[in-house]
């Protein structure tokens, strides 16, 4: 939940340069963009990959992703504090999506 929210909807500053001026360091940043926006601006992308990323971007709802991540963080915190039963672990060779299992 957190990774799609961060990659598609959370803008971040990217450091462009650091210069030392006497005893201080000056940093210059690029305009805040999401990793998805930076990837879309990259010229080395194939049209197929661009179409897949665009399709996955359109299926996400930023508000729903954020609320799901908050709810899952709360469940994890309760599990760590011992207020809830421990989360089950998948068996050997079995993968379980945490989101599918607990939503």
C-alpha cells in the first residue's frame, strides 16, 4: 500500500547539486515531482512500459491507498505491542499478500 502511494502520489525533492561556500553548504533542488512523473519524463522508456505504468496509475485512488496504509500501520503497531494476535506467516513456497489477507 505504501509503495504505490509513495511512487505515484507523493512528490519529493531531488538534490541537483551541493556546493561548499566557505563554512556552509548550499544545496540546490529540482522541482518536487513524484517518482512516476520523473520516470514519465525519461526518454529511455519504451511505449509498452509507459502504457503499463499509466494503466496502473489510473487504477489507484490516492485517498484509499493512504487510509489503507494508516489502517495497516495501526494493525502492525498493535501486533508489535502485543495487543493483537501475531500475524500468520506463509508456509514454505507459499506467498501471501498482506493487503489481500487483511483487507
